[in-house]
């Protein structure tokens, strides 16, 4: 005998619950694992959306711009540093001129070398050009050698010889500047009388002057300038400058008549 399908009236099938309509004929409850039509399996996107999109890639624009900016900064800093370096290593000296110094300025080479001014730069001989009666003047200049790049200074030697009736008085009257900014210091052992005057300023510029009186001759030896730095200049060591003018002055005075 053929059995009716599982449903109402079969053993184990519950009867209709009060307040609920009876089930429609042919209706079957969903089976385990059943997926309603039109819906994708679990883990898949709905139809029409395509494959899942990968996460967006990180943009490298910021990184590239940062690298470019760093290169620009380095180049920008390198240009001024290159200019500073070029200026710092540039020579502050000169090669000696071809003409020899006049007799009054013929100073031994070791003395000039130690003073830092081995190169003769030229002279102004007032005795041969537009002479003044009773007065002879000779001026000479010296520079550091061409291999020097720090000491930016000049050594000047001036010799004035008075002659005539009032020669001695004129020499004494013109031995020292009238109002030196710094009080002079006596230097014994050079000429009849010698004094050192330091050049003091509010900047890197400085130096020293040695004033010597010997008979009717007045000698002035001056070193003036500064030491060049990478970013800024600085004063020359005062002790070095003082010793330089003393050493050169002593040699100049040796050649002068009384």
C-alpha cells in the first residue's frame, strides 16, 4: 500500500496550532543547507558586483616630493658653502714684484719671512719725484706670500730724513703722531727712541705701528689688516703683530746714518 508523503496526518507530524492557518498543500520547509534563489553562497559578493576589490595602494607622491625637497635643500646649502670655501681658500698674498726694494727697505729675507710678509710689493721714493727741500721720504710695502690665505694684511715701512738747519727739531716734532688712540709703549734698544702704538678698532681690523727716531731720521713700521675666517674675519694676534714691527724696525734703523 502506498504511503502518503510526510505531512499532516502522518505519525510524528504535529497538528495545526491554534490561531495559525493550516499549511498550504505542497509546501515543504527549507532543507538544511538550502540557499534561497538569487543569493550567492556564503563568502561571495552579491551578483553584479564582480570580484572583491583589493585594498588601495599607498600613494608615493609624498615620498617622492620629500626626496626632491631634500635634494633641493642640500643643493641650496651647498652653493653658499661652496662660495664661502672658495673665498676662504683664495690667496691673500702676492708674488714679489720684479724690481728690487730701495736701500732703505732692504730687509733680510728671514726677518720678513718670520714677520709673515716675504713679498716686496713696491715702493714710493719721494726723493726722486717732486722733492721737498730738506725732506726725503721713502715708502715700501710688503705682502704675505702667494701661498697665504688667512693673513690679509700689509707691512708698510716709511723712512723720512730731515736735513738743514732745523732738521733735528723737525725729526723730534714728527717722531710721534699727535694724538694716538692708544697710549704708546716705549721700546728700548731701537734707535735713539722708539715707541709702539697698537691699532685698536671695534672690528676685525687691527695692527701695530712702531715709531723710531734716529738722529734726523724718523722711521714708521706699520702692520695693519686682519685674519680671514670661513664665515667672518678676526683680529690678528696682537703679540705676533707687535713682534713683527719691532723686528722689521730694528733692521731698517741699522742702515740709517746718525
